[in-house]
């Protein structure tokens, strides 16, 4: 099965950005069958985190930019941002590290979830 994954990274190699501080999300298409993935594009956003302050409309705007993604990988994410993503049926994971490694971990997790749910 194929998934679209947004990755918060400053360099396109490592997941190293907090959701609210990310200036760009790299969009990756991943195939759980072969554990392969390809970069599709990058999407620029305006960082919305100002200390502990967040504007709900800005959180929703970033979530809307990523609404076609199935998952988001970040180094950190707060409850408000997670809730905004949930409204768009996007599941967020804190998986800092090399993008390739984190995507493989996510795909393995998805496969385990599917087998546990009998899908």
C-alpha cells in the first residue's frame, strides 16, 4: 500500500524540526510492500511556534497545506498541532533521525498495526 508522508526537515536528510517551527515539509511517497520511498516535492510553510504561543487558525492553515498526507514525521509536536492534524485525518509521529530510517520504522509500524487489526 502507498502512503504520502510529510517530513519536517531543514536539509531533506534528517527529521529535525518541531512541527510549529518547520519552514518546509518534504513530501515522500512510500510503499509498505517493498519498503521503498521517493521524494515528490517540498511545501513551504511559515513557522507558527512563538515560544509556547500558537494561533489556532495558523495551526489549521498548516494542517490544510498537508491535508493530502497520511502521516507526518517531526522531531516534536504539541497537543494543539496534533489535534489540528487529527481533524484532517493525518497521524503525526515524533521520529527524529535520518529520514530513510524513520520512514522504514513508520512502515514497519503500519504493517504491524494492519496485522493486529486483521487488515
